[in-house]
C-alpha cells in the first residue's frame, strides 16, 4: 500500500479541520463594539453544556432561558449573574478566578439597526483558549487557539431588538493543545480582546495584501467575498498620487502592481501611508508602511541595507496592573519602554499579541518577531494538534500581513529535536511561505555543548528557516556569568543568527553583592558578561534578551522573590527599571555597527 508522506497526511487533515469563516478585517467602514460588561457564569463542571451523563444538552445555557411560569425550573440566569469586563482575562478581574482553569459562560444582549443588503459578522479579537459561540440560541461555531481573531457571519440571525450572544470560553490546558500542558506564562482565560459587529456590503473585501516589491513598485492582491465576485477594484495611495484599477476574476481574486514613489518604512523613519481599496460597495482604508526585508548570507537587509536587530522579548502582560495587555495604552507603554531601551526590534513572545501592539510597532518604528505558541513539548504526531497550529499560523498571518513592522514569522520556541517535530515544523514553514512570501521565517531553537567552552547551533530545523533563532542562558541556567568570557560559538548554517533569549532574574529593589543570586547586581553581572560574548559572534544579526518586563508564571513560586512571577524583566511589572536595563541600554545606544 502506498503510504502518503506524514506531512502530506497532516496537511490534508489540517486543511479539513481548519475550514473557518473569513476573519473579517476591522478596517471596514462600519463596526459596532460589544466591549463592556458581559454577564458571566462560572461552570467548572460544564453543567450548562452537558447533562449528568455528560451528554450534550439541547437546551444548555446558550438558550438563555427564562422561567415562563412561576412553576418553571430554570437553574441559571445570566441577567442576575455578575459581569466581567470585555476585553479582559477573568483571572485578574476576580480573586476567586485568579487560578481558575475551566469554562466560563459570557452573555451580551444588544439591539441592531438591521439594513437590507448589508452583511454582518461577529468578530472576536481572541478568546483563550477555546470558544463556542451562539447567537439568539443558535450555534454559530467554535474556535480553538487563544491568541488570534475569528469571526462568524450573523446576517441571517440578527434581529432589530433583543439579540443575545452567548460564549462558552474554556481555558483548560491539554496535552494535544497548542500550547501544550506546560508553559512559563499565566494561563489568562476568557474574552481577552475586543468583540465587535462588522458590517459590510453584500460583496466585500475579505482579504488583501499591499507591500513594497522593490523601490518604487507596490504589489499585492485582493480577495472578494460575496455574490458578485467579478468587480473593478481600485487601490490608491493618495499622498503620492498613485493608484491602479484591476478586475477580479470569477473567484473574486486579482493581483496588482503599480509604481509609487513612497519613502521606505524603517525604525528611524516609520513612514506610513493611507491606503484605500474600493471594490463594488466596499471600501477599506488603513495606514500601511512599505519596506523590504531579506537576508544575504549572515546579514539581514532592511530596504536593501544590513541592519542589526537590537531587541528585547515581551510577553503580553499588562504594565502596572496584572492580566493580559490589550489596549493601545498598554502597547504605547510597553513599546515606549523598548524604544527607551534603544531597541529597533521586539520579539512578541510566545504567541500573537493583540493588534494594538503591531499597529503601535508600525507607528513607533520597531521591527517585530511574531510567533505561534508551538512551545516546548507539543504533540508532534497528533493530526489535530498540527491542524490547530496550522490554523493559528494562518490567522496570525492573515491579521498582520499588512503590518510593515512584522518582519519575522516564528514557528516555534525551544522544541525538542526529533523527526516528528521536524516534519511538523517543516509543514508550518511551507504554509508560512505559501501564505506570505514577503517575510523572513524563523524559530527559537536550542544550542548544545560541543565541549566545555564551545556552544554549537546545528538544530536540523536551521536548514529550513531564513533566520536562526537561539535561546541561551549562560550565567543563569548554564554556569556562572564569567563562563561567557571564554565561550566560543559555532553555527552550522550560513544564515543570520538572532540570539532570541538570554538573561537572569532579580526582583526590583533586591540589592546585594553581585555573587548573590536574585539581586539586581547579579542580573547586571549576567548582562555585563553576555554582551562581550555576543559581540564575538560574526553571524550575529540580532538579539532579544529575555525580557522587557516581569510577568506572571505558575512555575515561579519562590516566596518574596518570585511569588508567581518570572523576574527576568529589565523592568518590574510596576514600571521600575532595574540596573541591567541600563547595561543593555548603554550597549544599544553606543551600538552603531549595522554590520
Ligand atoms: C525559556 C522560555 C521562556 C521562559 C524562559 C525562562 O527560554 O523560552 O518562555 O520564560 O526560558 O526560563 O525564564
């Protein structure tokens, strides 16, 4: 019997399981926010979904039922239940939900001025980890993956008055999930990002890409959705008086290329242009930056010139308050600190951050490494795990394909070597190249000892990425900080290397001599020995130390020091800068070798 190659089977399954509705872009003219107070019901035994024999209920909480007579027995009531704020994780809103992992039901009622000829989509910025969504008691669909947007068409179901959305959000971890059971970050659950109703014409611009093909030439494509797929589409950049008109084919697709004298986007000149695309009755308008990113040997070229990525890692942890960051203000604070540190680059670990972050990176001028949570010991041979990772990758790319700041798509972080893992990640790399040929592909890999003073980067995955990412902790998990003074690095691939993690922990304000662990002085010592070692690596084209700000983690239990926080931040979660911040800042500010 002819056996289909493993990845081919995975891709087939991936394609079948991932047939999702279009994720409607928020740049359409008309959107109505459903953010605010949603009633919620905590349901650890999923009593609103299953009967006592664990059989799905035909009339679960999603029906939002009310007693019809005084004798009726209905054992839940959203309208007299408390509320949670959306967007927002539930862990940081109620003490009793701090460690909660399970199902919580959300309900939001709304009226809507229904218009003939328009289409309506219910769009979620993200729900961690999985969601089942109903409108007016009718199931719309399900979504798995806690960090990417999804939407359902609700044109047929919406009424003028008395609509109600019910969401079953469940953040239980699982072996076959993406990420899997163990992570070094807090499992913040719930409707962590904004919810909105997007209104479009009958035929609308489902997806589009506009980028700089080379100096003076813009190229891209559009995809229509609706009954009238063969339309004239106009793409224009008014500020440079550039425009083109193309005809979509019978599938609603068209490619285009036209001349436009735009000045390239870069961290020093984050120039954005208003781009307007019109097709039939639909118009989308957003600010887009134009740049090229490529590699040449061990160099990364931005707009054709070598650039060194002076970066820092960031988790989506809200500054000054605990919980998931989700606002424009959070993004401005976090990325403002990165700019103050002297960065031109941020690694948004370990999952796609909210869209305020990539929009803000476009505006402030920071290159971005964006990553799907294929983290540590994923179930490499499980087809549904692969389908899930593939879907999250597609959704990450679809959401940010027009963000100039995003220069790297990362497939994974610190995944253990093995053939199944390699096949799994090669499949994701193939999909990423197919979905977006305009960005570089990478992954954060691990290194290995060649001997006592030689570190080797020769992960077989290195052959298939464009840029090598490598995490190392010399001075923290690996020997003393002074070990870095004598370490040489060998790299088995003639490709750019980004040292994608390094660092050490210290709570802000914990001082002592530099030999005492957990002091700011010890953390500073790690950086003082790391930086000269990194400077000796010829193929190093970037670095993103771990991490900008302290973040919550269930794996960090040392009382008085960690208290469920990973303290490797250069800044505390209250915005206090530690001594190591200034060591790295001094290095980046004095750094003028773009290669
Ligand atoms: C790993 C991992 C991070 C983790 C860090 C640490 O490299 O990628 O997610 O937080 O080490 O141990 O602090």
